[in-house]
C-alpha cells in the first residue's frame, strides 16, 4: 500500500468534505477531554463509576476514531467504532436533558436538541464510512 492509498479521500466532494470535517471535529473533541476534563466529568450520569477515567478513555477513542476514519482500509471499522462510541456516550446527553437544573449555564433547549443531534452524528458517520468502494477511482 502506497502513501497515496493510505490517505486517499473519496472523489465525491460532499463526502470528502464531510469526512475531513468530521475527522477534525472528532479529533478536537477528543483532545478537549484532556484540556477540559471537568466539563465531561460533570455531565457523567452519577450511576457510572470512574468518571475521570471514562472521560480520558472516551477522549482517546475519539482521537483514534477521528484519525482512523481517514484511512480507507480502516474507515468502515472506524465508523462502526465511532457509532458505538456515540451510542455509549448518549446516556450523558440524556442525563443532561433530564437534569437541566445541574447545567444552568446551558439553555434547556440546547440540552434537548443534543439528543436528535446525536442521531444526526450517527447518520453522518454511517454516510461517510459506508459504500466507500464506490467513491474511489
């Protein structure tokens, strides 16, 4: 496998842009787990143990997912991993929406809007990671 094959992007411009944007977003979001861990610890549902460790592990997984999704050979595997991660962190979004009094700095509408946005992220990942064979020359 040559260097060009490792980082080959989809030919379809909207899919190429969506892939790059998602990759950068996920890498930056994962990095933010280490820059601002207190925010992520605060949104963890109380029934989960090891809040800080989970924050760090999810940050690492987001960074790895954002990087790996750029490699065509691993793109569909990375997409599945990212979708599973998005499902795994969904309880934190539900916790925030059900307890807006704990997050007074965030408008309750935003807390509820995050729930369907999570579904949009899952659909976005699925779109950019599946049927990729049709997108290459």
